[in-house]
């Protein structure tokens, strides 16, 4: 019995509008396909675009891309589960994860100027029981958080097969009140620099990337604790 584990479909509504739907695929893959992404497929180190920035699995995604000359504007949405290590020792040893729902919605715009590609994006992430993919203990509360992100990327074709790219993300996260967590906010960022050479030895491509994954660099989560008078 054949069972579909992942699928996607793209429909052209008119000469300027394309709509894509996917199951068990992220919005990142739909947006990259719609934008004709020229970047390189790194297994790790992707810091721009609609990726959550932590271990997660997508359930469904949708993206709509509108073409305006050399400009592309894409609206996307995604739902899925954040994956965190199970509290049960035996399940953790077997690589089992606990799942917490999340949803992601965003907008990205791409502009091509000669040999230069520019990209700007906005995204809103809603986590049901985690904070940037991290789970707190029951005492601290598991009310989740809302995060806003600004993404930017630039890629230039230098000629003779050389390309250089720079991308980054900045985020603001607001934790919901629950347990002893009295709200609070965090600031996060990530960035990457890459250098690509096409035709180094013939029909090949060599790409190098230095990346800083999404990390918290500021903010705090205040705690409301009982105290003796």
C-alpha cells in the first residue's frame, strides 16, 4: 500500500500570480522555488527566509507569489510542530521528540538589479508551548511566545563564475505570562556570508559559507516568585 508522505502543487492563476500548496513541506521550500532562489543548498547554515530557526517539522504550507517586472512579492504561511527532546529517558535515547504546535506567516520581496539580487522579508511566529524552540519546565509555565522577524539578503554576481552573498535575520520575542514567568521579551539574530565559484574544475560548483544560527543576544524573562513579608 503506497502512502504519500509529502506533496506539493503549484497553480498559475494568471500571468503574474502563482499559488503553491504543500503537505509535510515547509514554506521555505515553496518560497525558494517561487523566487527562483539562486543560492546554494546548504544542509545547515540557512539563516534567511521563512525558517523557524530551530528543530521543527512542517505539516502544511501555502505561498502566493505576485510578479511585478523584476520584482517578486510572496506571502506565505506554515503550520507544524516544534520538536523537543522527550522527558522520558528511554524515548530520548531512541531519538523520540515531544511536539508543540506552531504557526508562521510572512511576506518577502525580491528585487533584481543587474547582477545584484536584494531581498527583504517580514515574518510572525506563534508558538503554543515553546519559546524560540525551547521548552520550559511545568513550574515555569508553558504558555509559548510570539516572535516578529525582519530578514534581509543580498547576492551579487561578480563575473567569471564568482558569486558572493550576505543574509541575516533580527527577531523580537514576547513570552506569554504563565506559571512563574511574568512575560518578558528577547532579542535574537542570525547571519551568514557565503562565497561561490561555478566552474572551478569544469562543470561544478564550490560554495563556502560562514554562518551564525539564530541565537538570543539580549532581553530577559522576569519571574514572579513568592516571598516572605
